[in-house]
C-alpha cells in the first residue's frame, strides 16, 4: 500500500483477472487506473472513462494513455477525487452492510413466498422487472380467438335482458361464494370502512395498487356489499380467459379498448358511469405484481376521469404482514377520499402517488 501511495498512475495490464482486488486497493489510495480491456478481465469494470482503458496487448495504446494523463494533470487530479469516492462502496463496512441486507432480503423472501404453504412445492422466485414497472408478469391461459373491443363493443348490454338477469344472479352468488375463496387465499382484513360513507352518494374512482390475484374480486364484493355494484377496469384479453373471463365481465369488469375508437368508446362509458354516481375501480399500476411491497409509477388515466367528472379519488392501499408461521396476511387500507378541486390530472396523480408511497413506507417500517 505504501508503494501505491507513491505511484503516479496504476497500470493493470493483465489479460485474465477474476476479482480485481489489486485495482480496488489502488483506487482506494486515490490512484487513477489504466486497465486492459481484455474480455477475460473483470478489472475493466473499474474504468470510469475511456482514458482508463487501453487495447489488450497493444503497448502503443497503453503508452498513449499514460502520456495523456501526464500531459493532463488537472483531469488526472479530478479523476483521483472521483475514484476516492467511487472506492468507498468497496470498503469492508459497506460490503458487510450490503451482505447483511442480502441475508435479510433472503429471509423475507422465504417468509413471503416459500412459506405460503409448506405442504406444497416451493414456489419459484418472482423476478420483478423494475426497469419496466408496467410489464405483465403473470401468465394466464386464454382462448385462441379474441373479441376485439372497438367502438361497436356493447358495454351496457341494453338489448339483452337475460344477460342482466344472469349477471344479477351471478353477482349475488359471487357476494356469497367469493369471500369463501378470497378470505382463506388472501387472509385479508379491511380497515377504514368509515371512509366509504363519504362517497356513498357520488360517483367515485377507486384506486388500488395491483398486488394480489384476488384484489379485484375483493374490491368488487366487499367494499360496498351487494347494494352497490363496483365496476372495475380490466384488460380486454381477460375476457378470453376460459370460464373466469365471462364471469369477470358479468361481475362488473370493463375491458379496455383495443383500437383508438375503442379507447374513446371506453372513456365515454366510464364518464357515463361516473355521471350516474357509480363507483369505478382502476388499478393505476396496470400490471399485477403479486406480493410486491413498493408502489410503482401510476398512469394518469384514473385521475383524468376524476378531474373531468369532478369526482373524488378513493385510495385503497394493499399491504402485507408476515405472520409467525411465515404466511402473508393482506391488509386492505381504505383511506380518506381525495377531491380534485382545482388540480389538473398530473397534480392529482402526484398527490395520490405520494400518499401511497408514504403510507406503505410507514406501514412497512412498523410491520414486515
């Protein structure tokens, strides 16, 4: 280390390097490295600029890079300070802290997924594509043919009296039967029911983070009960799911439009429902990410409906608590309604998103 502190530059010409420990030692001392760009060397990852790399087995290129830093002492000094800061992530305390967090994450992962049902085979790890927060990660079998939702799609089913009778019977049965399935599956508990009274006589957009396969049925059957039907927005391809698709539509599912005119038709129908003082459930995160404990970026759609129709947002935040046996208990948190007032859709979206983020952060600081 004493020799490194006396040096002007650190040159790492190795063709093969697995760990790069010697380079870490050098940059920790504040030395500016010049590293071979060999495909078999891990050390090249420490190059912060192109001038920190030279062509493998090219002595002339190496000499040019050395001359460059000799001729540009100011840039070399600036890089030295950057490398001192950059190297802090490799010190022993930081590495031990990261390792400790890794073990904690592994334990939490076991509790959340592997221990959901010890009698069943271990469930595979869920890789959340956090660089694409709206990507759909759940795979469901669909029918081969797809019914396109365009401007001619019949949302109201006015001409089919038998459909409405069947849907009403199905909704009554669902109100009785679905809790027998969702309650053991999600093991949920609802808090904040008093906030439902505040939107009892008005149209309302219900927002909810999409983190459980049964969240839509729970919202549709348990928020307002049998007396007030909750419509919920769903992907048009969900209608193609055998058996479940038609049931979801009959229970209040509103498929998104597949075409430009279909999207306009969809928007018009949502506006009609809100003017008729109906509750509409929209998942602003769009995609279902089971048991995900963070809040993903919201889409602006539900907040545009709120602003355009002057109806409140009813935020419902789903969180999870890990029980002593390792199983997950879902907590349905109904928060106070938020009125658009003079805000535009972007301002309203940001306000609600911040509310969700702060609520979940506070919740998980108390419960794991």
